[in-house]
């Protein structure tokens, strides 16, 4: 019989990392202020005390050094878990991630495994200053050789971080920082599904609404409001951004005939662009309306007082629902 525990996403990630470190002495955790402090968001709180300085340690304020060190440790048989303190801080490590980490297994014909996990708190709605509220997932999803995932709830956070750590390929885990303290039940015994599967969150018949990370909660809110208005919206949590579970997406769209993709990132050259193109390519004759994308505006992320205008909310999603149903 499975045991459950109620916890927020941040604590579920903490528990998942703790379990992975208990199961495998080769798992290490490091980054800026992750040791005694437990990280800015306290996701690694208590790990330094339990596992000691050799396995949980602070890095210099140098993201390129964090990832470069992780690559070297992976070459020596370790499974490093790294934390990039904020989404906008990942770019000094962009070269290490895209030209080294993503390519070394391919370049070595599979001889070199790169079991590196990069944890990145991402997204907005926390009232932060510049470079603290980015959504850079499309940069990395475009890069072959990287696996990209984003949990939207505590149960997924607990299991997906463990699955990522067990992967022999590099995995970037985008953690929705504005949902860190959103609570939910965690099944401590049984993983919900494979790492790269999408999940049907709510069944519907008229529109398929695709979302991931922080936007899943917003999508479910929109579906609830839509139901009160007599509109049946099917919600799918993508969970994995590379690879993407297209069979689950296409099966839903072929059923409903309409699709909306929602995320916080700008829609220009985005995950939603690729998903819309794939739906048009593989489900064209099932579509009753064009695929509509809902995202942040094509501008730099705004100051905190404009966040509510910039970020998609349930009203903007429902406006898109009205548009696809009008065809």
C-alpha cells in the first residue's frame, strides 16, 4: 500500500534529492549558497547537515565554473546535481551546457556518460528584479543532447528529480519558482509515470489546452471557469519539454479538434511554436480551428509592478478558448 505525504513543491524536491543521495553515494549537490543556507529558496535545506561537506558544497559565484566542474565530475563517475540560483543567471554557463555537456556523449560515441542534473528555478510572479524572472527553456530545448523537464506539482517534483538524477544523459529541471510553496499529496512509494510522458490533468471534449510548469495551475483554473460557462476544456501537462510526448498531445487534439498552448515565455520562436507546427503537420485534417498560442509578450521581462499584465492568466487563456470556438 502506497504512503502519501502532503508537502509543497520545494520540500518535495528536497525530499527527492535526499532520497537520491541516500540511494547512491556518487550523487553530489552543489551551487551557490546551497550548503549551510540551503539555497535561496531553501530547496537544499538540511542536505549539508546530513551528507556533509564532501557531498553538498557551495560553489563560487561563477555559473560556467559550476557546469564545468559538473562535467569533470561526471567524467569521473559521479552524478552531480547543480543549482543555478536564478533562471537569468544560467547564461554565463551557456557555452558549457550547449557546446560541451550536450555533446560529449555523442562526440565520444557513447563512451562518456554525462549524468548531470541542472536545477533552474524559472518563471515570474515573485516580484523580483531584472534577470530573476526569465523563461529560457526554448534555448535549451533547441539543443540536441539535453533532456528538459518541468514539474508542475509536488508529486512530480519528488519523482522527476530522482528520475533525472538516475539518467545517464544531462537533464535540465526547470522548477516553477512561483509554485514552490504550492502544496499537494506526494506518493512516496510509486513513481507516477516515466520522466518524459505528458499527463492528462482534466478530461474535456471541445478544446485541448497544453501547458507546463507554472502555467499548469493557471490552465486548470481556466478549465474550471470554462466548465461553469458550459465549455469543456481538456488540460494536458506536458511535463517534458525535450523530448515532447507528441502521441499524447495528438490523441487529445484529434479528439477535440482545437488546441491552445500556454506558457509564460514569449511565443516568438518558443516551445508553443514547435508544438503548434507539429500539431498542424500531424493532425491537420482533425483541426476545426488554427492552433492558438498564449504566452508572455515579446519584450524583456517587465518590472514587478507590470508582472500581472505580462504573464498569461485564466482570462487570457479563456479569451483564446473563445477564439478557437468561434471558428
